[in-house]
């Protein structure tokens, strides 16, 4: 029935939010490890001091990106699971535009090698913002309870 389907969607949204929280926490934890070990990690990859110094200087940018990419991937995966591919497509197009603009701006500002990290951050941030906006909208394919009012007793779906 429609009430049963609405109850499943509300439960799915709750699970999605928990997974988003966990992925953000894991992304943030990984980022913290990168920042704290930024001087050790490069020495595990090479003995060349110049390469080690360059790698160590780039790790904080990678750390900045990690929580964003972790959350972005989960939010978009929720829409893929809900078969709402249009949201993912629009987010990817929006991200591609942000990536292009970031590369252009960084090139004009002569930012150098950090351009790659800032462009990736722009790509994922744009995708995440669009996907989260849709996730929290009334038109979301993963609705909030307010969008699909149901009786609390129907929230226990066993299937």
C-alpha cells in the first residue's frame, strides 16, 4: 500500500542520514591522519627529499577534500539507489562547470600544482551542494516524514 511504501521511504531516509554521518566521520578521520602524518607518509613512498617535501605540502589539500568526497559519494549513491539518476546527472554537470571555472581561476591566479586539489574540491563541493539541496527538498525521491505523513505505528516495516 501507499502508506507502507511511504514508511519504507522514511526508514530509508533515516538510514541514508546515518550512513552520511558515518562517511563524513570516516572522511574527516582519514583527513586528520593525513594532516598529522603529512611528514611521515611521503618518506614511505620515496627517499627523494624534494619529492617528500612536495608530497608533504600537498597532503593538507587532499585532507581538505576527503570529507567532502566521502559525503558526496554517499549522497549521490542514495539517489542512485532510489533510481533518481537525474539528480546525479545534474550534480555531475554542475560539478564539471565548477571544475572548469576553478581550473580557469587558478590558472589566472597562477596557483600552480595546488590547482588540481582546488579544482577537485570545487567539483565535489558543487556536486555535494546540489545533491544535498535536492535531498532536503520537498521534491526529493528520498522524502522526509513531513513530505509523506504516515502513522508512527507503520514505521516498523518487516520485509
